[in-house]
C-alpha cells in the first residue's frame, strides 16, 4: 500500500483507544526493520525522520524519505512518514515533496510568546499543504526541584521537604498545567500534542482535550513505562533509542565473535534484532492500551433501541388537503 496519512492513523487510534508507535530512523536498514516489525505485530506504524537523519545523508531529506515510501508500497500494514523536530524552515518546506504527511516544528528554544506565534504560523502553513501539524508543550520554568540538602538525605515522618509541594499545591499546579495546555492548543491550532512524561497530567489532558496525545519514551525503555504510557491514554508513543540499542548490541556481539565477519552477516543479524524489538514493543503497547469502558447492560439495550429506530425507514410528512 502507499504511504498512509499520519493524521488518519492517529485519529482512528484515538477513537479506538489504541497506540501508534513511532520510530526515528537514521538508515535504510532501520526503516526496513521498523516496517518488518510492524508487519509482524500487524499494526500501523510511523517512521520518523529528523535533522540527524538529514545530516547523516549529506544534508538531504529525499533519499531516505523516498526509500521509506518504497518500503511502504508492499507493506501489509499502514506506514506513515513524519518529519520531526525541525528548526530549519528550508527543511520544513521539503516535507510535502518528501511525502511526509505530518510535521513537528521545534520552536521550544524561543520565548513562550514567540514560540506560540511561530508554532501557529507553521500550523497554518502545514494545513495549507495538507499536512498534519504536531506540537509540543513543556512546562515553562518548572521541573522537579531537588532537595537543597541533596538527594541522599532522609527525613523523619511529617518533616517538610524543601522544594516539594504539598498535595494541594500539586492539584493546583496540575490544574494550571491543563489550563495552559488548553490555551496552547487553542492559540496554535495543533492537531496532536507531545506532552511531558507525567501520568497524572496525561490522564487529565485526555479528559480535557479532544486531540491525540504523544509521549516520548525515556532512554533504556523500561517495560513498566510502556505499560503505563499505553494505559494512561497516549495515542502516539515515540520510541527513540530502541533501534540504536538493538543494532549496537547485536553488532557488538557479532564482531566480538568474529572481527572479520562478512558485513552482510552482522548487518542482517542487526536488522533482525531491530525488527524483533519493534514487534515486541508494539505488541506490548497495544496489549495495555486504555480501552473504552464497555457499556452496562442498560446502556447496551438503549444503544440497540437507538440503532433499531435509526434503521427504520422515515415516513413522509402528511399534507392537509
């Protein structure tokens, strides 16, 4: 099949409470592994290209983008192409020609007002090109404050911890975050949004917003994080370090056994390892995705009655003589 539209994949996944995995790739071997792994898992997938991939290919986006498009043609699952974390407007302008269906322009380095204005401008441009526009929201000037006395200090029960907010402050901060995200979405018009790795915030945003939410996996990718991200309601999960880790680990083992091995041997082994990792992670995400709550028996009966009424042919209105 041809390249799928990322927006369509995310919209459908959000409606069905499924997760679409996205994998940044640097090489053709990695792109092949992503498609193969997605086929094994029988799930749609998003291949992401970014500035690192462009630099790796002599400053050109099209060679790898066209290769991904060719891989999508015979694929047994939908494959979408996303241009990620772009800071160059010249690179951004190539997105549609490269057959990317979604983009993320990284304006996070700018002051907040300019970040919002620039993102809104990029979103308008993207929509004019028929592209899905992803945004990214980060807490301005907030982080987990470390205790002034250092992380190793122990505290007696009931003793206050410097830099730690109490429960009321946490709730107020969470409400402020939700309001700030709503404002960001309204002002920029983004179609999907990457948010901080905060399960409580994600759950609140899932209830407050009607757009797909995106999480970026941490390095190391603990299994518990995948389960939590899927259950919390993320629609897109970006698995950034998976391919590199699988490839490096496999190549290191192969070359340790035979430093003069044929490159075809260890590259094929690396590709198989990457594809297996992709399939395993996609399967884990979908196994723990937050499903809609099934209706009660009464709700189900009402649904059946409504469907029966809507299926009846409508009668023409009578006209008085």
